[in-house]
C-alpha cells in the first residue's frame, strides 16, 4: 500500500515536470508545427507577436522580403513593391490570424505545392529559394509571430 502511494507521488512529480517543461520559452520547431487543414492555431512562441518588429522583418530584404512580391500601401515609404503576389492591403479582413500564421509558416499548405511564395518556417523552403537556406528556416519562430501580428493590423 505504501509502495503504490510513493509510486503515485513519483508519477505525479514526473507529470508535473513534463507539463512545466512544455510551458518553457522553447519555440515550436519547424518539424513540430501542427497544421489543422489550412490553419495553425497555436503560437510558435510563448511571447506574443510584436507588430512593430514584424513590420521591420516584413520589409527587411534579408528576412521576410515580402515587398519583393507584395504591394503594401501602409509601407509606402519603402521604394519597391513587387506584383507577383496579391497586394496585402486589408489582408487582415480576408484571413484570420491562425490562417495568416499558416500562410507565413508554409504557404504550400494553404495555396498548394505550386505557389511561388516561399515557406518561411519550414525546412521545405521552395524551389527558387537560395541554397543557403537548406536545412534552415528563413525566419525564426518569433519573427513569424511578429509578422503575423503586423499582418493582423492591415485592415482597410
Ligand atoms: C516570391 C514571391 C513571394 C514572396 C517573397 C512572398 N509572397 Fe506572399 N504570396 C505570393 C503569391 C504568388 C501569393 C498568392 C497565392 C498564390 O497564388 O500562390 C501570396 C499570398 C500571400 C498572402 C495571402 C494574400 C491574400 O490577400 O489572399 C499573404 C498573407 C502573404 N502572401 C504574405 C506574405 C508575407 C508576410 C511574406 C513575407 C514574409 C510573403 N508573403 C512573401 C508570393 C510571395
């Protein structure tokens, strides 16, 4: 009887350890992202996305470089806006944050395998993407969350 009780306590302690470790600051890895159809519900990080940082990563030619393909009127101070993708004006009214997260993480899961939009948080970055990204993600988990938070501010 005593023995079972002790084992029970040990089990409870282990369970507690396991649960607390899932609350730690470690971001979700690119292989562990959970897609439900075309949405990713859970944030990749424990820190909420920062729209101001997201705006910077969006415009940064070495990070999101989203302007290479997307027009974004809110960013008219930036010189060049591409036209390969849809203009992102009012995008928050077309997609919910968990859909925007899925698009930025791996656009192929939403638009299909032929999209030219890179996957920014997947090891399958896409055909036209620089070889230096093989085995790496273009954006960090926090940069994805920041960009999603920024996109969520783009209302008409
Ligand atoms: C190489 C070009 C390219 C780059 C770079 C790119 N996209 Fe796209 N994106 C597209 C295309 C093309 C589409 C339209 C979907 C399709 O047909 O594949 C799209 C669609 C989208 C959509 C849905 C738009 C809508 O209104 O329906 C969002 C949101 C989006 N992109 C966000 C981003 C963000 C954020 C970045 C930067 C982190 C980015 N894209 C970088 C090509 C690109």
